[in-house]
């Protein structure tokens, strides 16, 4: 799968609409990305992964 974090909002919207990936897959990708780089960038105080995945499943 493409590095989803490199896609534009338009490309992400189209990918979701065309079922190229699901909301859950997109959320999982970003959660893994946060896990990978947040120690360096320190952009997040709290990450609520379970809540994010539940919301993605409901979308």
C-alpha cells in the first residue's frame, strides 16, 4: 500500500470513496506513523488509539 501519509486530502477522500482503503486502514496507518515518529517530533500528548479505531469502524 502507498505511504498514505504522503497523499493529499483529495487523494485520501477519493481513496476512501473508491474503497482503495478503509477508514480503519487509514487510521491504523496514521497510528503506526505516530508511533514511529512521535518520539522525535513530540507532537502528541495523548493518543487514544482504541477510540480512533472505534470511530473509524463506525464511519
